[in-house]
C-alpha cells in the first residue's frame, strides 16, 4: 500500500476542494457503502435455504450469519492504525475488492467450513473499507461529524433494506440462494474504478483542523493525551453491547419469523428490511447528537431498544406489527446508537488519533457481534425465543445504559454548550 502522497489539507487554497465537490465524493462513498450493507444483510434471509441444503442446525447457522463481523473486528484495530499512516482511498478500494470477491466465493462453497471462512473473510474487507471511509468522512466534516457519519449510516440503511428484501424476492422466485450473492459481489467490484476516478485524496486524506483558534482546536486541546481514557473505555463497552444486541437481532430475526411465526421468506425479508429503513434515521440522529448532550441521546436510544425488543419477541405475531417494530429497532440500534457511539468515540480522542478510534470502534462492536448469532441460537435452544431476547437484547442493553451514566462529555463540547 502506497504511503500518502498528498499534503494534509489546510485552510489555504492548496490542498482543498469545494464543498459541493466534497459532498459529491461523500455521496459516492455512501453509495459504495450501500452495496457493503446489501452484501452483509442478505445472508440471514438466505440462511434457511442454506441450512436445508447443507444440513446446518440453528446455532451453527447463526454463526454463519454473524461470523463476518469477526473478520471486521480482526481488521478493525490494525486497519485503524493503518488509516493514520497510509492512503485511506487505497484502503477503501482494497477493502471493497476483498469482500466482493469472497461474497462470490460464498456462493461457490462446498460445505459449512469453507463457507464459514469465506463469510469471515468478507468481514476483513468490510472492516478495511469502513475504518478508512469513516475516518476520512469524520476528519473532513469535523464540525458536523455525527451528521456526516449519519449520512454513511443512511447509506447502510438503504442497503439494509434493499439487501434482504431483494434477496428474499430472488430466493422465492428462483429458488436459488446463490444468485443474490453473485449479484451483490459484482456490484461491489464495479465501485472500485468509480472511486479510483471520482474520489480525490484531498477529500480522503484530510487530517488537520479547519483553522487556528477554532472551536474544534479548542476542544482538541482539552482532550486527554492518553488514547484509552475514561470516555474511550466507556464507549468501547457500549459499542460491544450494541454489537451483541444489534447483530444478534440481525442474524436470527428472519429465522425467528420463518420458523417461529411461519412467515414466508419474502415476508420475513421485508420485515428484516424495515430495520434498514430505520437505519435511515442516522442523519437526524447525528444532527441531534451534534447539538444535544450525546450521552443522553445514547441512553434514550438504548431504552428504546429494550422496549422494542420485548414487543418483537413477546407481543407481535402478525406481519404489520413486525414491520413497524423492526423499523423502530433499526432507528434506535443503527440510526441512533451506531452513529452516536461511533461519533462519541472519535470525539473522545485528539484528531491525530481518529483513525485509531475508528478502528477501535470497529473491533469493539464487531468483535462482540461475531458470535452474537451463535450465542442467540444457543440461548433460544435453552430458553426459547422470548427468553433469549430477554437475556441478549434487553439485559445487555440495560448494562450499556449503566455504563453510559459514567461518561463525561463536558470536555467534548465548546464552552458555551458544556451545560447542555
């Protein structure tokens, strides 16, 4: 990987790009992230068909749905360190190539173990892309970081809707669980030359603050010198809780709908896709996180997850309530928690450590998520769906609420906003 060849962007004319052009590049990266999301979200809908073909039981099947997050977690921290040293643009393209190729290989798997390897390796590529892309966007749009991350999470939501919904339709109409994987893998590869030609390093490699004496520089001066400071430790714990909760739900919720409630694959796929519609709320969630006390935004979202989880696995029995509740789960878990915990972790360190912060978030969230499907499947076998949800979704979210009560964000705000 080539060293960064361009100078850091400053406030002068050299090394800067216009805001409309920067927004255009943000949109291109966001579109590539739509495909990333489609790729990772489609497999849970395909799982019943895959399990039937290969004779896979629920717990190993749950592992297949979430093992890609282990690859993301493994790639996260080293990718974060590399983001602070090497070209973010090249890392984005390499990451896309890895997960796209191994998505195609997943469709060619001969059994459980090679499929498990392919799924895990897709996560390595997704982790590289995500660490580099979120660091680039978070650095360039420093002043409105949560909103910028919200834009990427909006893209994740679009892909989370398209991926399982279209995948369920293709599966139901053709009977092939392989075809969606081929389609999504090829779409990912198409974005590599698009990014190479259309996204400038002046956008992806910016690391400096906007201007001397700015509010951003004043906040940065108050940041602890230590990377693993109090807020970092709390946000690491919270990110891990979010990963365990969100991906436990993502991994086996379509199976719950099909096996537990008797929904058709297309209906289950649509319900799972409503999670992605909820994730579209990442932009307003980021807006609120930039302007309100972010600790309380996160806590209220965790409470929302607790309430919705109970209703999903204990009360709702027909499709329409599940459409609504899945949307709300996506709103709270992906729209609010993913965006604001990610932004809070970046805000908890000096700007020169943003890449490491992005990598740490990825490792924390996806490390916990890696085995969330397996754990959820194991708990279902012991306590049924309702009991498993009470332990993994509700109890873990409550623990995260307690952890966030100890966060101190006063140093992360301009002085005139400290008391919000």
